[in-house]
C-alpha cells in the first residue's frame, strides 16, 4: 500500500486482513496506473484540458451541462466540503439523490476532495440509512431536498451525522447558494491510487447489505475494461438508462463510462419504459443501460417511438433470460450486450457483444479479468460441471469490517455466489444463484430455468421460483406467479402451467406448488429479492 492522503484513516483501518484479500491482476497495459492518482482529476480535469470543455457532459430534465460547466460545479462543491463543512480526506459522505446533474456533481466532488462517497438508493428509509451511517461512521451528508424527510429522521438518530446539506434547493443555506461563494477552481487532493473513494452498499437481494470498498484505481479500471473491449464506447455516444447512480451498474454506465471517453449522459429521475423510449428518441441516445425487466416492458412499446439512433443496449443486474433477449432483438433489431458484475467487483467482468454472443450464455471474461468454476472443495471444475463462479482482475472484494469477507474470497478468487457452468469454448452459462439451487428428491433444479419455462406461457406476466421444504422430497419447486392481464388465477390455471412446464423442460423440474400474487418484491435497482420469497415459502411450509 502506498502513502495515503487520508488524514481520517477509518476506512483503511477497517479493510479486511491481507490474508482475506483477493488477488488483484493488472494484465492490460491500460491498467498500470501511477501510485498517485485522483480518479476525478483524470475523468474531468484531464478531459477539459484535452479539448472537451465545450462538449456536452450531462443532459438533465431541464438543463444541459458542458464538461466545463460540470467541472466548475464540482470545484465549487469541493470548496463547500472543505471550508463550510470542514471535511478532511478520508471522511465519509452520504449521498442521496435520484439521477440528476447535481447528484453526479456531488459524487465527483466528494472523490476529488479526497473524501469517500457512500451513495444510497433514494427510496431507503431512515432505519436503513441509520444502519449505513453507523456501519461506515458517516459524519456528513449531501441530500436532494425532495428526500429530506427520511434524511432528517436518520440525522436525528445518528450521533456521528452532524452535517447535512441539501441540494436541488433554493433555500439560503442550500448547497447551490453556498457554491456561489466559492472559487470555480479546486485542485484535486493528491490521493494514492489505492486510497478508498467509494463505499457501495450491496442492494440487499440476499439480506443484510454489506459495505464494499473501492479505491481510485478501481474507478478507472472499470472504465478501461468493459467499455473499451466490449462496449466500444466513443466520444459521440449519448448514454441513457434507468439504473440509479447509487447502484454500481448505474454509476459506471450512467456517469463514469461516458466521462472517460468525452461522451454525454442523460440523467433524468423516475424513468418509465415510455419515458426512456421518448428520451432516446428526442436526444438521439446511442447506448442504453437498464435491467432485463425494463427491456421486456419496452419491447411492445417500441413501434410508437423512433429509436433508430440506439446502437447498443446493455443488460445487467439480473440474469437475462433467452426469452427477453429474443423479444428485444425482434422488437429493436439489436443484439443485447449481457453482462454479469457485482457490487464487490464494481462492474461487469463477463460479457459478450456482436458476433461474440452465444444465445443463453452470459459470455466470456472481458479483457482484464479471469474466471473459472470452482467445485465445493475450491478446485477448478471441468467444463460442463456446475459450480461456483470465481473471478479475479483489477478490482475485487474488500468488505468494510465484515466477517463475510471470508465467504466471498477463496484462494485469491472472488466467489460471487452465482452457480455457473463453463463450456469447452470458454463461455459461461448462468444456472442460478448458489442459494437458488433446489434439491428435490436428489435432483438439482435451477430456479431460473423453471422461471424461463413458465415465462413463455401467455398467462404469466412475472414469476419467481424457489425451493420449499418438504418432508418427502427434502424440497419441492414452488412458483410465485403474477398473472398476465385477463388471466384467471385459479386451480385450472395452476394445472395448465404445471403441464406447460412439464412439456418444456424435464418433467421432474415442474413447480409442484404455484401461488398467485399481485407483484414480486424488487430492490430499488431492479433486482428480484428472491430471499424474501424463500423466507415466505419457508414460513408457509412451516405453517
């Protein structure tokens, strides 16, 4: 580790012990960064200095910022952080806001100032905020005024959180008014490449969120891997999507990746499928980042819009089903760029695009990353065998003071919690989350495979499949189904769906129990919270 610029050493003091850190690999020449590095100085100051000052950086709902505009906003916010809030390098700053230009500027300013950004999902309640504040020992927050209610409840309960400023606000003491009193120039803090700059909390699909720590070098590494090799992004691109900046998939795709190449991004709050398509049409967006659910909802709406400018569509956050891929391709003419990434790894590490796409497969490790399948003993599995997906590269898991670090890192590999198989050509095929594998009467059944079969039935709008304890079989397959409009959720439909699955995949995989429901539980980033349905199934089974 190099000499840190952090005077507040809390984050570095709470890194996992060296023996539990993954192996970091820097195979590509582009990934060999200098020891002293502030990622915002590279993403913003350097781009302005290289001729991007007058290029559009951000389209907001009612505003457009050039790179020079964004740099000025960021530098003024840095002055507020240092002189008004008296923050020091290494201090943690909670960030709350939907996708809008000021939220982006605040995030960049925190990193440029040498502090540590802790972005949070806009819909989190005060109890969830307090857990994050206490875990990361956060003393300051920058929050959008429209999210003040839960922020104030959290601030009243958290002793450490003594400084809260609101933005997107016209009050005399708001961030914008303070910014006007500070210079439009701020020199980036001379941080070390391995100084922590982000603590991203996992989205809670598996229960209690974990704080994942990322350094300045990581931020540039994700920009110099997937966008270069697979996405092939360029300065004339306009990025658009739905994923929140507090979600690392959105942070990369909606802010970091565009800045790295001098491109533009569109940050608009509360996107709906129709609004996203309308935005693509009006701004002639070229790259879309969103989750599979959104693509499925947009597909039938496409004939109403001119989205001919769209060149690339990227899906991550949840497994992309073959049905959704085919539906989007048929409607848009675009082959989806699928990918898997994790909050622990910061962004996508396995993907495929263009002629490299193999239907049903996630893809291959992108340049800069390595991957394999581990068996239960931690040894590489043979091609075709289902095991635990393991990956290593320039980024990796560093949990904030969390014993679960030992579960994620195995012999230098980051073990993601996904069950995959690798074929003889090196393509990786998703099977399930490792906790989504259902063992019924000795058969291993992947819940997502059953979901894929069910989703082909016209009476199914959405579904989720989990294992339910059973005295005779150990577990049975249970499906939670949201009926499509017009479908009658009765016993006749249950039998119809069961027979449909039996004729689609191996009969032993059919759902022996089907429960109809009005909706499925999702996180704010669009991920299905399967653990909630597993808990529900367990409770129903016990009853």
